[in-house]
């Protein structure tokens, strides 16, 4: 008998480069978390904070975890991106002013993948 069940796709993922950078920042700062911004000042960059330094709001949605770090997004932003898988990557550049990647000459970047109808059905 063949198992035909498939695991639901995750709403968030990370590239190998991002996972290595997460491990580096965690070793330096302790447990971290991400909040996917939708603000004007930091564009749409995922912001990285020490876990105790960012208050998760009642309207924030946890998308999942990457490299042991929970990833959150504001409810309004979640509604806009509900049909999209976020993929956290790392690229050369400067991070957001308050994000832990600032000053490292690398920054986190959100890439995306639109879910197929089948993936959306599996998420439901």
C-alpha cells in the first residue's frame, strides 16, 4: 500500500545562505525572531530581532520557523500575501536600522513563491 498523503507546504522557508546567517546571528545574540515588515521605512525586508526585544502583537501571525527562529507577519500583510510562500534569503547590503543584520554588510531579503491551487488546498 502506498501512502498518498502529502504534507502541507510551509508558509515560510529559507535558503541555505540564510540558514547559515541565522546560525551566526543566533550564536552571537542568542535566540532570534523575524517579523516580516510592511512598513515604509524598511521597505518589505524581514526584520531580525533578539527574541525578547520585539513584542509580538495580537494581530501578528506566525508563519512558521526557519533555522529555529519563529517568523511573524502583521495580519494585514498576511492577508495580502496569504497565497504566497515567503522565502528568506541573504544578500550583500545593509540591513534595516534595528535589525540584527545591520552592520554586517549582509541583509535578509524576502523572495516569494505563489502557491499552486493544490498547495493552497493542502494549507486549508
